[in-house]
C-alpha cells in the first residue's frame, strides 16, 4: 500500500506524471513550432480550441460549487481564475476569436460546435465530468495541474513562430502572450492547492493518476488535430517523425 509522501516527493511525482506526455510532442505541435502549418490549419486549431478552453470558467464554476468552505484559498483561486477568464479585462475567448479571424475563419465558425472534432468533444466532456464528479482536490489536479500548467511550455514554443514565420501582429497573438503569463501563475497555484489538501495516500495516488490522464487527454486532442486536418498535406516524415 502506498505511503503518504512529503510535499517535495509528492511535487516531484506530480511533475513526473505529466512528463513525457506534453502536447508539444504531438505532430500538430511539431508542425506548428517549425512553421509548416498554413493559416487554414491554425484556423482549424482555433475552431477546436474554443470548445475546449471556452467553457473553462464553467468547469471551474462546477468545481467551485463543490469545494468545501474550509478550502478557502482554493475557492478564492477558482473564483479569481473564473474572473480572469470572463471579465478581468478582455474575455479570453474573444482574444482567441481575434486570432482565429486573423487566420481566415469567422466568429460564427469558431463558436459553432459542429466544427469541433470528435476528439475535442471528448476532451470537453472529460473536463465537465471531472469538474462535476471528482473530489475537488483531484479535480484541481486534473484541470489545473494536468492541463493548465502545461500551457506556458506549449505556447513558448509556438508564439515566436506566429510572429516570425506567420507575421501575426502583437494584437493578433495576445491570447498566447496572456496565457504564457497567467497559466504559469495558475499552474503553480494549482500545485500548491493539491500539495496542501491531498492529505492521504489514497488522495495523493488519485491526484497522480488523474494528472497523467489529463496530460494524455491533451496530447490525444492535439494529435487528433494533425490526423483530422493536416496529415494529407504534411506527412509525418516531413516533420521528422516516424510514420
């Protein structure tokens, strides 16, 4: 039976659960970072990504409603995160739509759920399920540590290419700049909430497992974007990846 880990060991185990499953490894991400995607490919990404991150405040709201009052710092964090997503300055989804329009698609296409892939629909459903059903500590591990904490490392590889290769303006890529900063802060807060509140071996193990699953879900979602929209135009060998 697993023993209760101290904070340092648990933190390392959480990081290890995600390691090796980063969405940076997906062929879509490799093609993006190397500047091989077209603006049309990026538009398809935006149309899908909207339906994953667009409801993020909703996921957090379901989680907030179930978080016990004694987890005051966690509730404050979730509320602040929701505020930032929706009304703390520019709405994050509006920034994403601004980028999507610069790629050649429209607000109407982005917001239409018929334009997301089945895998994106599965990721969205998983996020809702976790937010509504899992222990709040486990849900924070999934949504904030397993998913949100990955974002800065992903966007740091992609955003320079958007400016240098694709010649997007600073205004058009504000969505990415914002999340490099905000999600680094959110990810660390998520780690601290999990480290503070996963106080039994059983809770720690559940957090580790769901972090791993969350990372796998994002990797699967990003990989599916390649096979759904890019594979016919850019085969894997052109990306230096095995077919």
